[in-house]
C-alpha cells in the first residue's frame, strides 16, 4: 500500500484547521476537493467544481448545513444535491444537479476522506495528538530520506531522531509536494509542542534540500 492513499483513505487536514462554518481546499488522489464543516459541526467533502459553471467550491461559503458557490450562489447539501438556485427562488432544483461527494471520517484530530466506498475505517493512532500540518516541496521518498525511516503502510513516518515522540502522517499532493501532519505523543506541554514543531520544520527543510539536489526521487 502506498502512503499517499492509506488504503482508500487520505488524511486531508487536521480537525483544528476546519472550524464549524468554514470551507478549505484539500486534495485526494482523485483530485481537488472542497472540505467543509457545517455550522452544526459535521464535516463534508465535495468535488471542488461547481456543476453550474465550474467555479471552485472551496472559494464558496457555508451557511447552516449547506455549501454555497461564490459565483451565482447555488447551494449544495452535504449529500451533494443542489438545494437552491438564487436566480430562480421558486424552483426546486432537479435531483440531477449535484456535486460529487466523498466519505469523511475524523479520528484523533485528523480528517480523512475516502474515494469510493471504504472497506474499513481509517487508521487510528492511539496516544498521539495532532499538532499541525506543513506543506513540503518534496516527494515522499525525500521525506523518508530526511527522516531516516520508511513510512508505515498507514502512511506514518517516525523520524529516526525523534525518540518516538513525533510522527509524521504523509499525504502526497501534486508536483512532488507532500502534506505532513505532525502527530505528537501524549498530551505534551507547550515546550514539547514548540520543539516538535521546530523539528518538523527542520525535517521539511532537509527533505526539500534533498529533493532539489535530486538525491531522493
Ligand atoms: S458557477 Fe457555481 S453557481 Fe454558478
């Protein structure tokens, strides 16, 4: 299993980075998605393309339990069906107007999105807290080389120098970029969080250097 997909699940973002009533862009192997959380707190993932004229839905806005497109205001339910077309307020939108959606799960402070119907739940990393996410201009091989360790089948890398306190959950992006979710062991205090964050930034720099030099392809 390649760590860019973690089976059919992809770790797209940390829960803390998606407050209620917001939408952000994210990526799964199928392409770009709009990841959003309704005002009642339920996460959802939609293809990042409005069925009307193709505007990115991640530029849109959340009202209540719906995601609205910024261009002409068509709004979509979490199931993907169109709820409202502002230019035709009396019209019930046809069922055929819908945006593709993907299964979403949250575990341990990580938001996972699946392609198709997943046969199992996403991985759980017991004993870790999700700290932050970083984007690296480096592929997974360069991250592994910088960490001195291979990713597990679940996409988790434990850097050789971390003494078991930090793990990086990898999500491959476009153009040899990798999203790194930093997981920290236990309920660590502020000093440990700062140290872990700096260690992750240092590892990212090292991986980017290796990528630039073409050492890890
Ligand atoms: S492009 Fe989205 S509502 Fe028109």
